[in-house]
């Protein structure tokens, strides 16, 4: 059984609608998957219904990728198997979405102050086509001819005096507790990326925060990092997951890569959250 437990849709910054995503999963030969949008579960129900009504053995786990901040470092925690109606979880997701929206407005304000041909009123009227991927402010700037894409956005436009102030998201320990109260499993997404940015070995955070496991198989990880994460999980009896972080062509990551199969992983109680078709 081939597995990809980290895929994005149009509910956050991915390009695929629920129907397109399920079609792509089938075509790629993935048997078990999860839609893990940034701070949103808006497409989870639609994907779940598509899976429940299929007859080809496709299986699915409810999920959301929750943004958290620890000591100024961004940690993405994937909440698996949660109750999407849980009020405490929804509050965290909604507050994080509002925080992300505030960064969009911050970027527009910086452009105004730098005399770029933009306005808040025009930005608010702008209708973002979510199937392009990315986010509203990025697509607005592309259409205005101010930048050409994500790398240009972060690598040229918003640097130096124009650099954006990165926001503070939910506290990770509280996010983990909320995920557990919502009946879910909390997994640290692509931890190697956090290690790289923190410039330190921070895997112990998994234990400090009460996380249930690590996304060991990730396009952010080379083979050495995969083995490092696998060893840590086995030593501390943590769950082992895999995810492509695919955004449907946006951001370049490919569905189902790195390849991982259920025998490579330790899903433990996650298997009790799996939803399969009739």
C-alpha cells in the first residue's frame, strides 16, 4: 500500500480541487492519503465523501497542517484523524488563518509605502483564483507585474527594509493538547526543515511538546535526515509517517514523493482513523 499523508488543496495554497486531488491520487497509484491544508479543513469533508463513494479501495485520513511557533521558529504540526467540528481546534485554525491574512495586508502596505502601483481597496476587490495555488497577495502582485512567483516574492521583493515581519502562530504545546482533545494524532511535519532553520538539533522538541511522531519521509529530507528521523522515532517509540507536501504543481513538489509504503512506516493508532470506500 503506497502512502502520501501530506497533500494540499485549494483550501490553502494548493491548486487541486477535491475532485482533481482524488483523481491525481488514483492516477499516481497512492492507496492511502491525507489532505493536510494549512490551518484549514474546508475541503476535508468533500474529499472524504469522494473516497467513501469509490469502489477501488482508496483510503483517506482527515487532517490539517497547523502552524505553530516556538522560540521564533515555525513548526508545522499535522493533526490526523481529528473531529473537524471540534470547537477548540477550529478556533486555533481560524486564528492562524487570520494571522496569515494579516501578513498579506502587511505586504500590500509595504508596497504602498514604497510607491508601488497598488492600493488596499483594489486588493480587497481582487478576486483570487485559488486553482492557481499560492495566496491572494502573491497572485495579486503577479497580476500587477510586481513579481513573478514565490522565489521572486521572497528572494527579491520582500528583502532588506521590505522584509516581512513573520507572525507568531499558536503555541505548539497547546496545539498538540488541542489535537489530542479533538481525538487526533499530532505529527511534526518535515522536522528536518525546522532543524535547518534553527541551525541546531531540535528533535527533542518532539518529546518536550508531546508530539506523537515525525514525518520522516519528506522531500525536505535527504537520505541522512530520513535515517536520523527514523532512528529517533524508533528509539523513542514514536509514529513514523510520510508526505510529499505536494501543492498540485505549485511549489514544485511531486505527489507521492518520496515514495513510501505502509510497511516503511509506523502508523500505530493512525490506522484506526483510516476511512475507506465502500
